[in-house]
């Protein structure tokens, strides 16, 4: 009996030791970011392997508009975030949405808590993060992107390093990479007699010219059966339909030119309502196929955002002074003496969609600014920097004649007195043989803050 008791005592002691050892190796079950318990979290490493402060990794903050469509969110925004994490394993990837409406819907419907940009920045500060790279997943530098820049810039003095990436379509290389991704992902639909129609959102911001620029670059790349349109701006559905009707296409494939396939794609594009894109093309006699895949699903697009993150890492850190410059630049007129000499790609607001500037290169040299505007069409033969009435009274030597770039697009090289201010520009219509008044605003949004010297 004593022998049996000894064996039992030894067995119990071993179990106790093993149990304590196992407990010491387990991760704690703590509430995750949704507030739900049960998700395992490991204790942050010491930071010795990365060279960062103890327990604190640098952060890649992926900022997206967001979507309430769960499945699309996971395979688009989620996939972009996973690509960022795979590309930069030494960083922690965090998420923020810009749409408060979507954030509120997800919180009420599912208890899913997602930070807006300000909340995300506050959490980074309170968590002691020192190095942050913000990666916006917006397609262009429109209102949403600019709001992100403004919100993030307010925290410039809270970090050792704070950097912000560019939107999807910002440089010629971006367009080339995006077109390559689109061509690869739509290869199965790219057949004779098929028009591939890409539906974007559209904006009142000057960055809406991105759509016309993408259309031109698709055409230049030989993708002549690809057509770009928008839900809320130009090119409109009617304009896209008219363009498709000029071809021999008998089938139309509709795809969203958006990061996620959410409400616009599901309803405006593929819905059964009378004014949906699917219905309009069907009523025009086309066979229609709808593809509900957001661009965030495309590997090429995911890698392009990862490339933008890398480019941001190589930038100078945003300082409080640069942040002030960036914010001021968007609000006030800027003259040549406030910009470092150099060449910058900028955007141009036009009072008329008929005078559509798809690309603009601003040159600053010796206290003067000139801009080379690339037009979306061939309708204007010359411009005059003033009103139409002033143009009629001017001499021919004061008219600025049209030029042509390497791709055959029409260009005008014009003087620019100041950015962010209304400038009169009369345009001579070749067809109508008369001057039309236009008002242009050359924007400073895309000029790096460290190239500006503002009071």
C-alpha cells in the first residue's frame, strides 16, 4: 500500500510540474480588436532582432475607404494588408477606414471595431510606436486621399518618423503597372467582339482626370476594347455606351474600377434596376456579363501598394514644419518664389469638362512657372491666357498654339502666375471657330511639402 501511495504522489508531482510548465508556454487569451475574447496574442518580442525599442515594432497603417460587404472586404482590403505584411515582416500592419458610416455599420451590425484615421493615430501614439508608414489604398489623390494626408500630418511631431505613401495611380509607372494587372486579370474576357468596361466611382475633385488619363493610357497600350467610366462624374455611363457603340462589340463585360466590389459594384453596376449599367447595356442590345471582383483581389494591384509602401519608406520623414506647409499649400495661392526649382506633376481643375486636362507638368525655374497641359481630345487649336473677349482684342502673336507629345496627344505650354487660384483661359474651338471661356486652377496638392517654402 505504501508503495502504491508513493507512486501516486510521484505521479501527481510530475503532473503538477508539467502543468505549470505548459501554462508558462501558453499565450494569453485576450480580447481581440473586435472586443471578442478567445483570440491568441503573443507577447511582443524584445525588439532586439529588428533594432526597434523594446516591445515596439514599426507600423504600416493601411488606410482604406472601407466596405460593409464582409466577403469583399476580406479578399480585397484584407489581401492588400496581407501583401504588405508578407513584403515587410518586420512591420506590424494595422488597419483604418476613412468612412465613418461604414465603421458605424460594422460596429452596430457585427460588433467589429475598426479605427478611423484619427483613432488609429491616437492608438499609435499611446502604444509608443515611433516609426509609422501610412499606406492609403485610394485610387487617386482626390478628396479622400487629401483628407488622410491632412489628418495624418497633424501627428507629425508625435513620432520619430512618419511617412505617407501615394495613391494607386500617381505616376506613369503606376499606370503601366495597373494596366498590366488589369490586362492579366481580364485576359479570359479579352476576346473578339467583347468590350471590357471598367466602372469607377468618380469625383468632383480635379483628380477625376485620372479616369481620362487611364483611358488614354489603355488605348496607347493597345487595349482599344477597354473603356473607363464613372458612376458619379465623367466619363458618364452615356459617354461609355456611345464609345462602345462605335466598335463592333456584341458583348460587354462589366468590372468595378474600385478596390472593393461593394455597393456600387453590386447595385449600380450589376443590379437589375432600370438605370444600372447592366440593364442599360442589355437594353442597348448587348450580351452582358458582370464580374464582381474588386481590384484589391488582383495580385498586381496588391504588389503595387507594397511598392508604394517601399517608396514611402525611402522618403524623408514628415516633420511638423512640412505638415504645416502641406496643409497651407492646399489652402492658399502659391507663386514661383515659394517653390523650389524643378519639375512637378500636378492636377488642373477646369470649369468645363470639354476642356479636360489629363496630365500637367509644372516647371519652376528662376522665379517663373510654366505648365505643359496634355488634353484629352483634339478639339482646341490654341489658347489665350485671359477671357474670350480679351483674346478677340489680342494679336495672333499672343495666342498659344497647340503642340503634340510623343503619343500624338495635344498639348499647350502656358505660363502660370500662381497655383490654387482661378486663372482665365480662352480656348479656340477648331470646329466652332470661336473662343470659349474656361477657368483653370493649377493645384499644388501633389507638390512635395519639402519643396514648398510658405510663410
